[in-house]
C-alpha cells in the first residue's frame, strides 16, 4: 500500500478497535442495495438481507448433500462482504466497471485478527472446487431464485424469465432439485396453508369451538 492509500490510516490501531471498525463496516451492508432489481422493475433487497438468507440456504443445501453445513454457511455469510466498500455490481455494471473484491475484503479484515480465519472461506468460494464451495455458490443463486419466484407470483412475468436464466447456473444436483421445487411452490403456502387453517373461516374475534 502507498501513503495515499486510505487503508494506511487504519494501520497501528489496536485489534479491538479494528474489530469495532469491522463491525461498523458490516453494518454498511444494510445500506448497500442489490442493484439488479432496477432492471427487474419490482422488488428490492440490500446486501445484508441477501447474505443472511444465502447463509441459511447454504446450511440447508449442505445438510441435504451430506457436506459440512457450518463451513458452507460461513462461506455464504462472508461472500459479499467486500461490497460494503465497492458496492453491488449487477451484470450490466460488470461490463463497464472493474474493482478488486479481494483487496477490499483483505483491507476490511486487516488488523482484526480474523484474516487467517475468514479469508480462506472467501478464497475457497472463489475457487469453487470443494463441494461446500459449490453449494455456497448455489445458495447465492437460490436466494435470488426465491426472490424471483415471489415477484413472479405477484405478477412480474419478467421474474419468470430471470428464473429460467438462473437455473442453468446451479452447480449441484441438490441445488437444482431445491430450485425446481421452489419454482413449483407458491411463496405464500408456508403461512396461508399454515397450522391454523381455520383462521380464514373464523370471523374477527370469534374463538375456536371446543
């Protein structure tokens, strides 16, 4: 790094201070929008929301595949952390814009004591050779597919086209199977057909019959 690099200003700070810096930076993901929705025409999401459900999807996929659920979820959790610094580039942005996600994430971790613990997750995910990494890559796509299915159910026909485009990007059999089931499932079923189906036939305030 050169003297003009703003990261130099953070050198020499105590480890606990750098951990505080890191956690403040993590909060920026809540303020960083996922930019693809401007093309879809409906829906919205920030990077923190995306990362949270992607980690859950990764945990679920790994459990189904007999892989390590925690290892997979950790890759998912940190997979877009660098976007706190560089923002989210959609597929059109990437034609014209370049960035250095690896450097951005390394700078975010510098001095925290987390470098050797967290950076290997990111590097493994980028290489996409291990089963856990491939499942984490699928989890990233499946989180988007879940959002697209919701938008499709709500009437955005373009979301259906986007889903069809996302399905071929999946790398694992378990990822493809789950994505297909998501495509076939109404996004409201989990609550509309929930444990108390009689609620819909009872008037407001009326108690259950004993």
